[in-house]
């Protein structure tokens, strides 16, 4: 069963209360933990939808270094939120979003793959945008993920 990651919630619902974005992210992780635990208790495999780990840079226009730091923080929050769900019952869905527009500034998978594979989640899932092929001259996320054996 799919569920939104704390990071994707933070990406689309701005922090309007917490003293920092990090505090907000971890408050979301704690809130989402209850949903994740219920999905696990019901006997489902939990698929965490994490477009924030790739599409987030396109939206915010951060430097690669800053974006990688945010990806690492989002993965840390995700680990916190799923701490009571066995790894064998977790999946991570990594994607670049499905919005109407060109994917000309997508972060290449190679720039974040080491962080994603280091996460305590047993599976990497990637999907090329459904509306066409990348226009930035790079290989598609799906083919890059296959090369990485995710």
C-alpha cells in the first residue's frame, strides 16, 4: 500500500508553524509514523512515495550540494518514521513527478543514487516521467536504475 513520505508532504505543504524546516520535517515524520505502522499492522507492504528525493530540486532550484543535503535529511526522517516497520515490508518509490511541463532540470539519478541506496530501505523503484522522454540529453531514470541494479 502506498503512502506519502514526510518529505513529499513538506514539499507541497509549506511550514507555517515550526521554527525550522528540519523541525517541521521530523514532526511530519512522527505524524506519518502512525499511518505507516497501521499499514504494516494490516499486513501490507508499505511503499513510500518519495518524489521529493528527485523532483524537489526541479521545483526549488537548489545547488546540487544543498539538494543532496536535503535528500539525506529526508531519508533520515523517513528512517525515523519507519523505525518499527521491518525492512522486508518497505519499498521506496523514487520518481521525478508527473506534472505538465518539461523535465529539463531534473536531477540525474547518478547525482542522488548513492544516498538512496545507502538508505535503510531494501528496494529502489524508479519511473521515467509518463509524458515523454527526458529532454536534457541524459539517460532516463529507469535505465540508470537498471544499471545500478535497483
